[in-house]
């Protein structure tokens, strides 16, 4: 899910110090903005991996929105990239802006047991330099369209709360809230709730799971 960049709040309500972090990607120049640099949504490639790892590690180090607590190397993240395919239920799309990957959206197995095969878990991350430009919605549009006709019944998304931006994004693309796991994760010296959202991809209840 696309993530808010609020710093976590400790139980005594003191802001934690920000994690030092260099800019992830080249910033758009005024010339880029004036010329209307396009965002291109495409299938991820091996060459995107370093940028995708940099985006994800930003949130690992500075935010509660992912429950990973240690940054990844590119090689540690390679099996994750290799779990996706060019077709089928498990997809990975990249938003390319001015030649660089500015964000990504993915669908993965919801759970390993076979009865879950027709459900997927989705997520979206956008680099902070490119937040609030509609990239998350563009990524979701491409991802959800790719899941039609490939045996996906429903898509689920977990959102660590609070995260108003991610909630708004998921509701805008058709997800609805179905429940919350209270205090499901512990990071930055406190517990965080997880809200679960669902979107019907194909109404195939009469046909079962292919």
C-alpha cells in the first residue's frame, strides 16, 4: 500500500529522531515539470531492483508502514523480484518517471495454503520525492486490470495505522474496510494496528477457484 511519511510516535508522544536518508531518486527539475514529464507504468525488470530496494528501505528505516525492521541489500531482495511473472496472479509493476523507477505495485500470495490460491495481497510504495502526484492510483489501475481473467477472486491489502494517505488511495480504487487487527505489530517501541481492506476482482463465486 502507498505509505505516509509521518515519523512514528513513541508512547510518551515524543517524536523519534528522523533516520538520515539521502534522496532516493533524481528529483524532477522545473524544466521536467514544465515539460510535463510523463509517468509510464510498465512491468518491472531486473534492472529496476536497486531502485525498488532503495524505495522499500526508506520505509523500513523511517516508517511503521512496513513491519520489516532491517534494511535489505539488493541480493537479499532478488528472490522477491523473482517471485513475480509477466502474466498470472503475481505481478509487479513500476512507475517510471524521467527514466527512473519512482514507485511500484505488486500482488503476491495471500497465504501459502492452497485454498487461498484465488486471493492475492497487494501493496504499493512510492518514493517520497514523487508522493501525492497520483502515481499510486496509476499503479493500482494497472495492477488490478492485470488481475482480471487470471483466476483472482479478491485482492486484500493490509494498512498499518495511522496512514490516511493509504486509506484514501485504497478507497479511491474500490477497496473497502473489512476489519482491523489491533496491536498486530511492534516497531519503534510501540504497537501498531493493521486495517484490512478488500476489493472484488472478479465475481466468480459460482465457478469456484480455477
